[in-house]
C-alpha cells in the first residue's frame, strides 16, 4: 500500500528521502574542506518539522565512511531532561558520545590512551572510573570546570591525530542546540570558551542545528556581529518546500491522493510546505477521491489531534501563565502590556515565561513589544479544542 514516511520519522531511507539535493551538496562541500585543514563551523537553522534532523542524518550516513562523525541531540541528554543542565553535565554527554563514536568506528586503539591523555592534562581528577571499555574522569572540584571543558573539547582533534591514517577528519553535529539556553547566565561565557578552543582545531568541523526562527536570541549570541562566532560561522537556513516541490512529491510518492486545484491550495496552506505536516496530513487524507477545498479543510480539522500530537507534551509541560499567554494572543498579534493586563500581572513578571515560549518555538517576538504565535498547528489545535469544548485544554489528562 502507498504510504509516505510519518513526520515523526527522522531516520529516512534513500527511497524515503526526497529533494534537498542542493542543500546536501552544499553542506557536504563545506564539510569536506575539513580534510584540507580548514574545517567550517556551520549554523543550520529552521522551524520545527522542517526536516533538519533527517537531513543531518543523511549527510552523516553519506560521509561516515571517510570521517568520524559524532551526532548529539542535546534535548535527549539526561541532565536536560531532568532540568539540571550545566557545563559539567554537558561535557560528560559530549565525552560519552565521542567515545561511543570511536567504538562504532572501530578506533579502539585510541581508547586505552585516553587515560594517558588525562594524566598529562593539568586538570586534576578525584578519580577515573571504568565504564564499559573506557574511562570516565570525575572532576575533583565540581565548580572548577575549565579543565574538563578543555579536555573534552580538545578530544576530537586528539582523536584525529591518533587516527589520521583511517579518517579524513572529524565532524561534530550538535542538534537542538537551543537547549544550551538552559545554561542561563553562563551561556555567553560557555560559548566564548567553546569558540576559543575550537578555533585552533584544524581537522574538526562543527554543525550547530536547532529548531528556531531567525529572530531567536541565541542566534545573535552565537553568530551575530557581537556573538561568540560572529563573522566566523556559516549560516545555512533550511526552508519549507515550495508549492511545486510538494506537488511533485505527492504526485510521485502518493499517486492515490487526488487533489482538485483548490484542494491542493488548501493542503499547502494547511501544511505551509513543512515536511512533518506534509507527510502526516497526506497519510491521513482519504485516497482515490477528488479532494476539493472544502473537503481538505474539514479533513484538516479532523486530523488536528494527530497533527498536533508531538506538540501536546510540550503544551502540557507549560505552567498556567505560559498557557494563558498563548491563549491570549491566539487570535491576533498582541502587545506585551496588553498580555500583562489580560493576565492581571506586571509586564516585567512575564519575561521568564515569554522567553521559555520563544525557546520552544511556540511564540515569536515581532518587535516593538508585540508577540504572535509561530507554531501554526498548535494554534489550529487549540482553536479546535475551544470550539469543540468551550474551553482551552489547560489541563491534559
């Protein structure tokens, strides 16, 4: 039976992957300069569901035979999940992923030498414990983290130097890097420290990827004119598919889906060319019947609980103030002062909540103190819930 990959699937086969040919070629061309001793630092940005992770994993698969590639999804790190992300926990995650990548690449010759590397390092360790086949350093003074940051961030260059007869270079992919905002007031110092170390590495490329829009504050901190990597980072936006690309994709991969002209226009309006929603909604639509504007609109409304499934957990994790900010601006762009008045709070007390909602991509600051909802499916799902039940789902059972 004909079926597209579901939007939740980020590990696509070659047959499932579609288009992005130019993006892949350009990214690979940049990354291959690593073998020449001129590695790039790349910022890959795009909204949630645009297909960044699938793209990065495809590039990893295509370059894996020649390079050591470590892929980190910071949102999956244990310390982030329990709300305790700090620099030490971050380095422990980096370290573990590097060593796992070495093992998968069968670069085991390097692993026994890590202890020697630790001992030569000026940073003192309380102890070095064994975990599986490799050692884990435990810092003597938890607050003194500069040594372990130096050690872990210099590891990839050391790995290359020990194995340059087997690999052309090393690539680190840091996905969902907006998670670093959990470092709070330490974010700027961490980014500058990171940059200070890796700018001298000759054989290690870095890709920072995140679900964020061009106005996100962390973009300015990392690649803006006064940011840690300002002027030294290649910015690479991943855009939604065009109407023509979506039409060609559906005609080629799902021939049983039959749109009238106005039906396809409605489909594209509902999905905005975002692959996650294109795939999910197309799979849910009835097949082998003519789909006009009215039919697609009704099917979209019916499909919203499925289309918004990945957003419900994020919504449920918001506090009541954050949820009410969203429902206050759900119908129109709204000034911060008006939001505060609606919630009977001071404008200043909303800062933390507004920042969180921007960090997860639910709202955006449109300038002049005005905010709007940026996650279109969340907005549509909330409106449906209100229309059906007369109340927004502030508490999801």
